[in-house]
């Protein structure tokens, strides 16, 4: 639409007249007169029956707010002498809102008497009453309570209202139509410039100086003889986006009265639930339908039509974009393209990428009542209801009984993963957007709230206390809304996930224009299947440590940690080898030749050791060693700053047997999987590198394992070795590191943590205070800090590429699924981004929109605002 204006050469602000009659050729544009005025001009150009309308420019309205009235006589003269008028707001983007419309301007005692003849006393009283009331409240700024005691409708009500007006203002109700109009324009202009209206629209993305236009339109009253009334119509269902004529019509009514009228209002199309306009006024209905279809075709959008019928003839007062759910937004855009009304690329641009998340998960229904008892960081979207449980074991028991449960923990650890699998949702007191619970939750598509510090967690007593003092104990029912971060008591109405054919079609169109690859972070076969389902182009990060959380494996892992010697460790690891080989083979099989990037073991080993006395006793029994030995070893391995301690490549250098085993498992799985299907070229990634020498050491051992496997099997394979850049030093020294590697993948979770010196697991406790006070514009673990962390990324890219021009560059931190961060990565020349499987659709659409924007200069969903 915007583009069309530019093609037509829209007027500039300076050459815009203050007011202009809307004709097919009048100089009217979105950026000078607002969306409503422009839309009305389009309807006029389509020769649709639109009442006479004058548009006031942003400049004129701004002047009115400052007390400079435009040429009022010119406005008034544009209409017949006895016309009633209405004024509606016309902001540049209809979503920015504006003051409410005021109808029936021009009503006064004399017009009332005249109209009693033509419309009847009730009709005339209804018009006057509506005007006096809205004038009193919006223009004279009287309290609406003044009219509390007024009887409903009719001439008696009218005289009561007029008396009440006079009593409150000490003045009779103004009778001069021009004076009434001027006062209405002034009050609407000032309302727009008020602080609360400005804050409200800024929250919706409007610039501080966004302008307001106004349209002054001749009223078609909706009262009178023959079939008269008003209503709204649209051609699609707001919730589903499926074709369906919806709306209501009410005889002898105005504005949007039909929508609130209940049983008295007619259906539009013939309907078994009650009488319809189609039956009572078939010709008007047929006209209306054909007007709406023409609008869809020519305005290239699903529009809701506001109409009036006057003695059987249809008038169109206004057209607004149909409000729509996420599902409907996708369906509507795809249907418009399939009907040849818009291009596929435009359909791609019309859907806000973020709303796709809503289609992938069950959600709290939009109108549902929410009993909010607390909130935290919305760490994994979707909503689920269940009974409270406070341990992983309880979660598993609950799942075994078939009872959905909410797992509540202070924070989660590897020991909780099976409980998380069993739970319907997870709630933690601590943590941020990249903490353990958040990462696992997103991987599983499990609603999750972390850092809910405004609830009191008594996990031992198995109790939660809400901010208002309400107590919730084990077995109580709560709902976790991981999309909003709200914890709700009980079970609100829910809305099911809704990815359908239109969703798939839109993403296929997106893929056709995308110029950056999208992979998924996937650790398990289930994750990999989700990644395939969402058409990820490979796995960008397989966190192998997640494979050791299974209780059977955990014990072997612990045994390895307790082994005193290298040989002892190697012997225990040999038992893990076949298990890991099967893990990798399963991933390769599912990914069918698409790249799979496996990250070698990363966390500190002590994360795998039990912390509780019971756990340590059980481990001593399992390993057949004294409890005191277990306790001693656990204490020995404790670190002051585990995230900055013995983890990642530092383990690879000092305890190399683990990486040897993993490399062997990867290579053997590569050979086995390649026999079954497409040849596999595994990617092996070394975490937490900070020096080139670390890479040299690990690479030498992995190369040796590769040679050994090739020799043993008598078969050949290739593989790619890469480095995860997640320490600031690795980014700065990327020039030294890159000659040793095929790829660099930026782990922006740790890189953000280390750049800010801000713990990713603790930041949630004060992040909202920081964001609210403007210290950080956003949580940097959520939206990439393009200034600081971004500078390191750019340096890493530039230095890495300078020394190894063929190097593949990517990002695999949680930022990979965020549209703003994808924009940065695309600009920086990354080959792919990798994100949680459930974020892949959002990333695909966002990446396509960026590619289109870079060609056309349009920003996403710009073209959907007629
Ligand atoms: C990272 O640090 O960005 C990353 C992807 O690794 P992890 O979240 O497992 O530390
Ligand atoms: Mg990391």
C-alpha cells in the first residue's frame, strides 16, 4: 500500500492543504493524512458508496491542538447545509489508535424537531442523545457518572441529559454546528497530544512525534423509514482466518451498536441460529458482499467494513484491517497470495515472525481470565496446566499415573532432566534465559518460567507462596504461561497449537528467498526429529553432555570421574563408547546426510556428582567404595567459579580420554550411518577455547583417533573440526585459531556472560530492574548486545576470515532464534544460525524477511496497513 503511495507520488507535508475533500485525485497519503483517510480515498477510487468526507492533515491537527484552527468555513461548506457529521481519527498506522469517533455533530434542538418528522421521535432522540453524551464526556470532559441515572433512550432521556449537561457546565448545550465541530476537533487533537495517549502509542511502536489526521464525514443516520440500520462485515473468521462472512447488523442503529446488541442484532448470512440480513434485505446484503470482495481484491487485504443501510441502500463508512489471531494472520496472508492478490514474497512480509511461536504451542486463550499469582522470565513459550510437584522423581511418578504436573525447582540440574521430560511445564526460582531449565525447556518445547523471584519457593516443605500470601502446596493446580512469564492459579481456557497447511506454505515461500541457513540445536533423537519437521538445514549444536543424564549412563559417568588413572578412565569410557555411538548414529540417521555438528563434552565434571547425602550414599553403594571417599572426591572437585573452571576444552587437554572416546564414537557412527544412507561428514566442535594451542592439542588427538578408526575398519571418511568461540579471547585471537579449523561457531551465551562478567544463571534476579531503569535496553542473554558482544563477533569474523577465507561462520547461542540477532548475523556474513528446534520456524521467516527487506527496502508487515 505504502509503495503504491510512493508510486503515485504522495504529497509532502509542506504542500499538504489543511483540509481536503476526499476525491479520487485529492493529495492524500498515509504519511500526511493517516491510514483511515487513505483507505477512504481508495474506496472512493473504487467507486464505492462512501459518504462525503473531508480529511484533515497531521499538520492541521497539530495546529488545532496548539489553538490554530484551520479554515472552518471551508470544511463546513464541503457538506450540505443540514448534514450531520462525524469525526474519526486517522493515525499513520491504525494500530496506534487515536481518540474515539464522535457521531451526529450538528444535532441541536432545531434539527431534533426537523428529524422527528422524518425519523420519528425515538430515532431523532437517539441521534441527539448519543451526540450530547459523547460531547459531554469527550469535549466538555464531564464525568460519565453524571448520566448514570438517565433512563435508557427516548425523548425523556434526551431532556434529562440536556438538563444534566447544563447543570454541570452552567451553560446550555451548544447549538451552533460549526462551534460544535470546532470543539470536537480541538478535543480530539489535544487528546492525541496528551502524555498518556503518547505513551500508549509509543508502546505500540509509534514514534514520539507520530501525527494524527482526522476525517470529517457526512453521517448516514441509520435511522428512518424502510430498512435502515448499521453493522460490520468481514469475509473471514478472526480466529482461524478461514473464509466465513462474520459480523452483525442492527436495524435503527448507528456506529458499532450492532456488535453489542446481543439477540436483537441480525446475522449477516442466512444462519440457523437466528434471522439474517440476507433474508430481510437480500439486495443490500448482496451489494455489501460484493463491495467487501472488491475491497479484498483491490485493497489487497482482508478488511472489516463498517456500513449503514438507509432505505435499503448500502453506504460504506469505513474499512479497517480485520483483527486476527496468529493463525488467522498466516492463513489470510497465504490465501491472498494463493488467490493471486498479493505476491508470495509479500505474504512472507506480512506475518510478524514472532507470532509463529504461538502456533507451535498450546496457549492460554486470548480472552481467558488469568488469576496471576507471580511471574518470571518467559523462558520457553506455550502454556500448560498441572499439579505441583517439587522433585524430578515426583514428576516421573505423576507422569506414570497419567497426571500432568508442573515441576517446581529452585533451579534445575542434570539430575532433573528426566523429571523435566515427564513434566508438562517447569517453574524455577532462579536462572535466566540461558539457564539449564530454559535451554532444556526450549529444546523439549516445554513451557518454562525461570527466575520467578516474586514467588516464595519452599521446596523442602513443597510449598509456593504467592506475592499476595496465597499458599500452594504439592498437588495444587497451576498453569505456567511460558509465553508471558505468568504463573496462574487453576486452569484458564486454553487454545490448541495450530500449525497447518498455510503455515507450511508460508515457510516454503520463506525458504525460497532466504539467504542465511538455519540449523537447530538438538541433543536427542526427539530434538532431531523436531528439527527435521521444521525443515532445519542441519544440527548446529549437539550438546553431548545432555546424553549422559540418563540414570544408567550417569552412574558410568560417575565411575569414570572416580577413576584414579588414565587407564582406569579409558576402561570405564569404553563402556560408554557403544552407547555414544548409538546416540550419534541415531542423529545421523534422522538427519539423512544433513550436517550434524557435535560439540565435545563441555560442563565441569562435578555437575555429574550427587550433592545430597542420600545421593552420595547411593553412589558409594553403586561403586562399592566408602561414602567418605565419595564425599572427599566431591569436595576435591568443587570449584569457586565452575563456569570459569575446569570445563570445555580444558577437560579435553587435561583429561583427554573423554574426547578420545567421543571422537571414536562419532567416527564409528559415521561409517555405520554412511553405509545405511547418505554419506555423513560429521562436524566436531571444541568448546570454550581461548588459545590456539588448545586447538592444536585436541586436533592432534582427534586426528589420531580418526586414523586409528580408518585403519581398524579399512574404510575412509572425512570430518570437519571446528571451534566454538565463546570466550572473548577466542574472538580476539580468531586469526590464530582459524587456520586450524573448518568452522567457527559463536557461543553467544557464554560469550555474553564473559563479556559482561554477568552470570547467565543469576542475571534473572535483577535483569528486570536493569531493563526497567534503562541500564540495558534488553536482556542481553535474550537479544544479542550488538554493541559490545557484537563488536567481538565482528572482530572474530574479520580476523578469522582473514586467515582462513573458506571458514564457515555461525552462531549457536540462544540468540540464534531471535529476529534482531539474525539480522546482525546476516549483516556480519554468517553462513548459518542455529537455535532451539521450536524456534526454527520463526528464524526461517525472520531470515526471509531480512533478505526481502534488503532488496526492496520494505520492512516486514509494512504493507498490511490500508
Ligand atoms: C553458548 O555458550 O553460547 C552455547 C551455545 O553453549 P552452552 O549454552 O551449552 O554453554
Ligand atoms: Mg557455552
